[in-house]
C-alpha cells in the first residue's frame, strides 16, 4: 500500500536569591503567578525547550499555557493557579519549573500543594527545564522550596522522566536542602520500540509467527477495501482542512471496556485546536491517517521530540475493527521515523496489547512527593501516601475510573 508524505495567585511564594544558602551558586529564583508575566516568559521558555538534550513537547510553553487556560475555563481559577518558578543568573532566565498551585481542604485543614498542571492523562512526561547546568540549578530550586516552606504543605511532582539520572539528582538536592522526599513508581510504564531500520527490515527479525500474522492482517485489509485505500503522513497537520474535525468524529466511537467512553479529543477540542495552531507550525506535530476513498478509518496523533516519535492518541472506525486499521498504521510510522533519522517510537503510557506486541523496552516515570518539617506538611505527606497506596491497590484489583464520566485516551 503506498504511503504519501504531506509536507493571579492570592498566596504567591516570594522571590528569593539562593546565593546565601549556597555560596557556590549565583542563581536566583522568582515565583511567577500573574498571567501577563507568564506570557512574557514565552520566548525564554521556547528557547529552553528547543535546546534541551531530550526535547519534551509537554514541557513547552504552548502546551502548558493551552492546558492551563482550559482548566481555568472548565474548573475555575480558584482550583488551580500558576506558580511557575524562573531561575535567573546575571538577570537572564536559565531555567523554568512549570508548576501550578492548588489550595484544597484535606484531612481537616487547608493543604497547599505545588504540582505540575496535568490533571487527567494530558501529560505523559514532566520535566524541569534546567538548562545545561542541571545539578546546580536543581539545587537552587530545592533551596528555594526550603526557604519558602511556610507557603506550602506538599510538592507533588508526577510522571517525572528519569533521563540520565535526573530523579536521583533531584532527590539528592531535596535532601541537601533539608526537605524530605519519597520517590514512588507510577502505575503505568511507557513501552517503546527502537527504530533501527525500515519496517520490512525490522519485521524480518521477528518470529515467523509474528511475520505471518501481520502480513495476513495486511493482506486482509487490502483485499477487503481494495482500490481507494491509502495512508498519508501529515507533516503539517495544521494546514490540512477539516482534519481535526474528522479526527474528533472518528474518535466518538472510542470504547473502554466495550462501552462508549467520553472522547478525549472531542471533549478537549478547544485545546487541540490551539495545539494544532501553535505547535504545528513549530514542527512538533505529525498525524498519520488511513483513508478509504473519502472516509477516514484510522488516525494516529504523533509528537516529534528530537530524534524520537511519541504516539499520543489514536482512533479507528469500529466497523473495520476486524481488519486492525489502527495497528496497521505502525509500519508507516516506523518508515517515516527511519527516513527522518528517528531512533525510537515511544507508545507513551499504558500497556495495551497493540503496544506490547511491538515494544522492545519500557521507559519508567517517577512521582516525587516532597514535604518539609512543619507538622502540617508531615501529616499531609503521611495521609497522602496512605491514600495513594489504597487507590493503587483498588486499581490493581480491577477497579478502573468511571469511563462514562472521564475523558480517557486509552481504548
């Protein structure tokens, strides 16, 4: 089958210099909570995202700002407020911690929590943008948190990527700053597939059973749909007329546990419209589609992060489920990645069967829970960890969240 390539926080943390606590450091940290000030960070934020040795679309300014504004529109500004920490050296911004602040009633008193903005599977990986001097800037951030400990009970950093020992380095900096930290595993790993050849080359190394099964499915698809079947790689999806609307229409068939679920793309159409418009021209997006004549029968939304492709969201026409149209997009993705010098296809979070069939490894993520020596903070941390253990146990026993009320990405 031919594949075509188509080209205001009411309790802000104070700003502080960390040079007194750390004589070897010349970094200062500023807590930025006003929207107009955050917008002024855009140029520096984009610069830090673009020069990262391990680019992360979820750490870009556009992704943070678009999702944060959506959360405020749907949940109100009192629920979650920006609390971005900007690292500066000689007046220049050298690092950004893209945090937010929530104030909720827990355990009989007010709990103030600093966290990443992700609420429900919007982010798969979170990072601190700390430039080319990660150790010293991470230490400066932790010293800042220690100096401002009267302003928070918990710092909850979910889904942190452990790139080149980043988690151990962060944990050490937390302890050196006189704070306590628990490193917890996330509930789901991120399977990935190494790209080291064309699809045919990579398939040839698989077992004869796998090769036979895949080629049978591909032949069945070609026989059933015949002429008019095509796959396209949309390098600039923001320029494709009506694409997002077609994707939303197809995703409305998505199921969880055999039942129709609240569609993730459709429920957040305003977010993805902005993501296409803002991140598309910057080269972060790519969409693979399978079409039969004028009918869209499957699609896969990808992010290009440096030399890696990240598979964020997919959907297919359930009328053709027996033909595995979603899974048959993977060869086009691999060939596209190989042609563009990519070394990895990351399926992102979740261990669904179509991912596990091709995965060659897993990326781990960590959750760092940080607290201080105030009794309120210690109590919150103890209760929070106990609650998390109970929630994890219930999910392990087969009690997933209600798919009828929550927009989900997985099928």
